[in-house]
C-alpha cells in the first residue's frame, strides 16, 4: 500500500474530478435557460435568387423597410444550374439570405413576386430551430407580428 504524503491533496483531486461533470451540466442548464424563451420554428431563413446585385439590393431594402425581414445578406456571384422549359440552364445570380418571422414568409413571398423580374421567382424558407438568443430576440423585435 502506498501512503500519500499529502492526504488533503488526494481529497481535493477527487472533488475536482467529480466537479467537472457537474460544472458541465450547470453550464448547459444556464445556456438552456437563456434560450428557453425561444420556440423552435418561430423564425425562418428564406432564400431568393436575383439576376444581379442591383435587383438584389432593391428587393432586400424593400423587405427590411416593410418589416418583412430583419436582415438580408446579399451573396454575390453564385452559379445556378437548373432545368427551365426543357433545357438545362446555367446562370450567374445573386443570392438573398433573409432572416424573418415564419409568420411573415407568405407576405415576404408575395412582395418578392410583385417586384421580382423573373417569371417564377425562387422563394423558399427553412425554420430556425436554434440560435444565439440575443440575435433571435433582435430578429423578433425587428419584425413585429
């Protein structure tokens, strides 16, 4: 049997080892409590393609001004490959990444259809399940019900 010169050290080591999982659980619980006010799917990320940056900026600005979106990111120079009227097409486009309330997606889609130059404008959305709680709060405050 090995005798420790400092028995208090071994007790401190055991307590420390046992504390790590406990601190992890407490940390996760605190994060969970901070995000409990958010119901998954309350907000959505929507996507719209545009023929050029000018059209993209006009549509993005209109969505934010009309409170249909909190934020619109404009991603330039994407390449879209798709079938249209029986032919495979390849075009350079601009992508709008839109953050909004899920309840606003139908109005947002209607707005895009009313101003978009394409015969069939792309408007798709995905629900936001999780995110940074302060950002999600800002999003909700920016786009009222």
